[in-house]
């Protein structure tokens, strides 16, 4: 079992490196890197600094929500600890397809801090549902009220936006069904345990069923508390909306950093939100490759001339790669902190 896990980790790491390598080659092949570097150096650093700050606020918003949920459930959680949970989640989301590794990694570190898996599963499911729900609502609003504007800049690639909305709606619907029907979650757990036992990858089936039973009981208790606090959901929804806008605004501040003023800040944010909707559920780490392609499609008439590539480097570099590096560093901090805290 351990060998299988190690092989999966190696495969994911290699997959991530290959995707990043192909993306860099596809974007910069045939381009003059010195010209791109010169254009970037001419950008107004105060707007770039503000963009980086928005990424930190984006990460902090999730930690804010996690702490609100924990406090409502009677769990004492420090702000710094919740911030570390968020950094761990975003790091593993950045490097795994469809951001699938974030929540499991957060649960591991929460467990190190004596938070039960049942409680952490409920909290993280609520956070993820809100995260996806905000994206879905933005997508639906744009589809209904601004589809002509979106179609104008995305052209033939607009089908990716439609696909993104559909996949996110399906994801939210599935999570809501599981959230309201914990017996389904229990049935799935028993099915997985039975299958692993049948193929001899798991021994002591009764012991694992007992663990599953304890998990479901803790999950149900925390679900009842959350369901009884509608204001918690409403407040968390608006914090999540702020969180999303913070990340989308990075491209807007990059636009301002080049001294461009032909388009409104809101229009830039809308186009960036469409890109995020389109790539959010794709099986690529951070939508790498597709996100860069869509940026070039959507912003080719906005970052005119030779500014398109420098703008993409700054926008994607700050929103994704700066986030990745910052969260990687904080994940190391989390590993040390929770290991010492666990002793």
C-alpha cells in the first residue's frame, strides 16, 4: 500500500513538471525573453505589490471562514493555525489535477492538531461548496446578463466557459446531496472498505467500519450545528465572494501597472473570472496550459502589441506561481509547526 502511494506521488510530481515545462515552452517558444523582461521591469511596482497583497488576502479569506466554522463548532483554533491550513490546501490544490489534493492534505494537518476527521470533513466540504457556489453564481450571472461581452473576447473558445459552468454546477449539486444525506456518505465508505478488503489491500474490515462509524457520528453532529446557523453560511458566502474577487483583481492591477486605461477595472475582472470558471474543474494543475491560452485569447485586444505576454507572465505568475511558492513555504512551516505541536 505504501509503495502504491509513493508511486502516485512520483507520478503526480512528474506530471506537474511536464505540464509546467510544456506550458513554458508553448508560451515562450520563439519569443524574445529580453523584451518581455524589459516590459515587465517598466510596470509600476505599486500595482504589482498590490496584486501580490491580493493573493495573500485571497488565502487569508479561507482561513477566516475555517476559523468561523471551528469556533461555531466549539473548537478553539488560532488564526495562524487556520492560515496554515489554508496555505496547505492551496499548495496541494495548485499541484494536483482539478485541485483534488487540497482538502485531503488539510484534513491530515487538522488531524495532527487533534481535530476529528468527521468535523474537518464537514467544515472543508462547506468551504469547498461555498467556493464552487460563488463561481457558479458568477458564471450564471455572466451567462444571463453579459454573454455578448464574454463571447466578444473569447470567440470560439467560449465553449470552455459553458463547460466550466456545467462542471461546477454538477460538483456543487453532488456535494449538496452528500452534505444533506450522510447515509449516502456512509454507504460509499462501506463500499470502499469492502472493495479494498476483497482485493486484499485492507485487513481488519470491522476495525475500519468502526472508524467509519465514529467518523459519521462526528460528521452528523457538526452538520447539525452548521445547518442551525444560517447566518454563518451567509457571512461565509460573502467572504468567499470577496476572496474570489481578490484573485480575479490581480489581472486588473497588472493592467493598471502598464499605464493602460482604455477598459474598466470591472471588465478586466469579468474576463479573468471567465477564465477561472473555464479551467477550474479541468484535470490539470491550476488549469496550467489552458489558462495561458485563454488569457492570450481574451486579452489580446486589451494588452495591445507587445504587452500581452508580459501581462500574462505577471498575471499568471502572481495569481498562480507566487501563490504556489508562498503556500509551499508555508506548508513547510505547517509541517514543522504541527509536528512540534503534536509532540
